[in-house]
C-alpha cells in the first residue's frame, strides 16, 4: 500500500474491476469503500472485506492517486455547521451556493434511453409523467418516473404507484472516482443515457430526496431543501457511501416541475456507438452538447469539477413552492404497499422491535403530516384511512390536471427528525 495514501485516493481490484475510495486513514488501519455493498479495511499489510471477511494481498490491487480537492463531511461541519449557516436558504428558497460548495456533490444525473431523450428534446425539457400525459405525451418505464413497461398515457392522478416527479441522483466526487473503463461495448437500443444537470437546481425548493429508493414517497426518510442542509453531514450516503446495515442505499432526488433543456450540460454513455446515436438525435434539434464515454479518466476529470453556475442560469431556476401532497401508496413488484416508514439507518435510530403502541403513534403522526400537506386539516382517524386516500387523490387530481393550487405548508419532512427524540424511543424499548 502506498505510504503516502490520502483520503480520496483509489485502490482498484484488478480481477473484479472494482474501485474503492479511501474514506478514512488511521494510524492502525485504512478504510476504503465501493459503490456496492463493499468495504475494505487495510490492516497488517492485508485488505480485509467487511462483507465476507475475505483477505486480499496488496498485489491484487492497483493504487491510483485521487484528487486534491476531495470534500468531506468535515468541510461542511467546519464551514457551515460551526458558522451556523445551515439555516440559510437561497433566493429561490432552496440550498445556498455556499452550502453546495462545501459538499462533495458534482452534478445531478437523470438516466433515460433513446426514446426518452427524443421526448425530452421534443418537449423542451424534463417533466413528470402526469404533466406529460396531460399534454398527450406517452411515457413508459424508466421515463419521467413512469412504471409501466409499455408506452401509455395516464388520464388522472388516481391509483398512483409512485410519486409523479422527475427522478434523479446526485453524483458525488466518490461516484466519479469509482468510474471504470467499460469492458462491454455492445450497443443496446434501451441503452442508459446519463444526462448531466447542474447543482443550481438544488437552489430551488420544489424537490425532495429520499435517503433510499422509496418510489418517491414522502415519509420520515424524506428531506427537503428546508431540512437537508441541517443534516447533510450526518447522512453518509448523501456523500456517495451507499453501504448501510440494511444494504445498498442510493438516494433518490425528485423534482416537482419542468426542467428546461437549456440546463443540460452533457451526456454520459458507455460506448462509441451510443455516442453516435445521441449525436444524431442532438443534430435533429441543432444542439451541440458534450457527450462523454464512461471511463476511468473521465471519472477522474469530472470528480474535480462542480457543475454550479450561479448566477448564470438563474433565468431557468424557479421559486415554485414544493408539491408534497401524496397518498404514500406504492406498488412494489405489483404488490400495493402503504409506506409508513419509520426505520432507516441513514436518518434515524433503528426502530424495529419497539412496542406496538409506539410504532402506531409514529404512523399516526406521519399520516397527520400527510393530511396537512394536502390541505386536509382534521385530526387523523385510522378508521378513515380509505377516505383520506380518496381526499388526497382528489387534491392531486386538482393540482395536476385542473391547474389547482399547491398547498402551502411548513410541515417539511422528516417531521420528527431529532436524535434525542429517537434515542429516547430506543432506550424505552
């Protein structure tokens, strides 16, 4: 192991084609993580897998020097938390430029395919499936937060299977440093096309993020621009470390309004044929936008950048209030699920095993907040849950199809996120 190793350097396993990022260096050990459920500890001249206790020799890895400007939680704590700037908001109501500059965020990524890209360019931007349906644009699985595999139009907001929004991920410096050369160059018609979008969008307030894929639901693993800056430094997977005690946890960012094509800053594809296809589509719209082929060199280059352009893109950024009204219903592999999630290793204490009455109170509280965010101001009654779902769907129908007004709220999730509160529940098991 290179004795000059630093946080942000890379150790690459030659056989398995996996890159690990060094995240902690101590006198006695080094910890490196990958974007799968994988973590290594270097101790006594051996690499040990935390996943299955396998041992690896140094010669199984290649050492790469990382970047010098690697941002860590300590940067955010020192420059934002210690300076009491976590309560600041941008002029649009979202995260501030200073807060963003003290994270490891590089850009937002929206993944689509060739049909989706044509739709986006023809429409002039990205939007949620209900608005696209209202305009007569068909969507399918993998596009615009849609779930059916076949192209379809949704004629109303009832019986939704996931939150209607524009779904994205944030790529951090760690995500790009883990990027490897693609070995399979076969082109597929449903090839993933990663659209690079600027972090300026996070300065808006019309979005929310779940610390794990939750079909866009709004529960107490949800953060908004009003709450995320308070806890960024405590959420490990927000920084690109997705391994948790419950497995692989990739955050999902859901935007509530149209995102204009003028904000597209590039595309990432996995081979030259895909690049030619995307170039051909762009030429139909007289667009000249960079197209990159995924590789280790590209990852190392992009990891040193931050797609933040303030104030140059301000005319494409809005101050729309968030749309947080949703039933909480989801269909996971065809099975309807009512998400009242009160357990997540990235946000709060593990609450499995708590007394039934405590869990019921937490669920009731979540439901009360859900009603408030839909403008249904009455005390939650569990016997009326089906009635509430119908009322929420009526409100969503009004918002998405009848140009109804969004509900102004101060109840931003996660509603009870307070370490002392959840710690006390754990202690009272």
